């Protein structure tokens, strides 16, 4: 999949909508990059398993939703090949740093 410009957002525990823009080549990559950009300790206390992450691709316009628990499950599933394994390892590291 080609890299796409995406708008990633979610509503935090205080009801505040957090939004950022990232470039990603998959839904899960966009979600991780968005969480990494938005999950600042001084802003957000907890992103729970039922946090709904919205990824809106700019071109072609389409919107996807993924729960944090789904993202975590995908990251923990065995990869189909070496390329996917490298991507999952990279995204796990990025998410751990968020």
C-alpha cells in the first residue's frame, strides 16, 4: 500500500478530542503513529483498550475505526512474513515510547 496522508483522532478520558496528521501505509501504522504523536503524559493519562481511534485517509477520502485492543491484538499476532514482522517490531517500539 502506498503511503497516505491521514488524520488520526480519538477522544480522551476527559472528553477532549485529540487530532493529529500522519503519513502511513496501513491503518495500524497510522493508528500507532497518531497515538505516539498525541499521547503526551501532560495531556492524557490513559488510553484504554476501548479507546476508539479514527483514521481518516485524505486521498481517496475514507474513514476507518479501530479500538486500541484490536491494534494491540494485531501487534501481538504472528506476522505473515519478514516484512510484516519488521513493521510490527517497529510499531511496538513506537507505541512503547508513546
